[in-house]
C-alpha cells in the first residue's frame, strides 16, 4: 500500500499460543503418561525416553524436510503437492509404526500444527516485517518474501481442517 497503517495486527500470537498449548497438552497427556498413552508394546516396545525423543525429534525433522521442500519445489506446484502428500503419508505411517494408535494420531496432528506455527514464526512474519520495513523506507520490497509467505500461508490454509479434525477427535484412535 502507499501508506502503512498505524497499527498492524500480526496474526502470529494465535499461531504461537495454539502450538504452545498443544505441545503442553502433548507433554502432559502423552509424555507424563507415556506407558499408558504413548507406548504400545504390541506396536513397538521402546523405553519412555526413546518414545519422547522420537516424538520431539520427528517434529523437528518434519519441519526441516517440509521447509526444504517449500524452498526447493516452490516453482512446481504439482511436484510440491505430490511431495507434501508423500511426506504426510510417510509420517502418518511412521507414527503408526512407533506409537500407540491414539498417540500416532495426535502426533500426526502435532506435526501439522508444528509446520503451521513454524511457517508463521520462521517465514511469514519475518518476511512481512522485512516488506513493511522496506515500504517504510520507500524501497521496493523483495518479492521473494511475498512468494515464500504465500506458499506457507497456502499450506497453512489447507492444513487447518485436518488439524482441527485431529484436535477434536483425539479421543477416537
């Protein structure tokens, strides 16, 4: 715009608090009660520490893989959509091979929620801030910031319904 509004509302806190409260619930319900909810010895007999480590590391690795796919496949929508689909199917399968049914389900939701919050934290908000700063200085904003924010917002839009479904359905593995 020709003039930057005096008060900009960043929709970041909603994403951050949603992820933070979700992770706290994950820890309270699944990490503190790992033997009851996280681990199913008939699926994979692992220690509590191993299960929690796999949980946390999988969220981090999931973000790194997803971030790289977004950066490298941004110019080819069809390949990007196929890659994201394979990525999500792989993690759903992986969680089902490691955790109890209920924990696999909720971890899949946690992965998608982590991707959404990380999109906001690492890409969308920093890009918007750089674009606003450029506009305030009278410079032309970098179009790559807008392009990256678009693909992340686009992904977040499509991730919303599955995450909501998983959030309200976690009692039905």
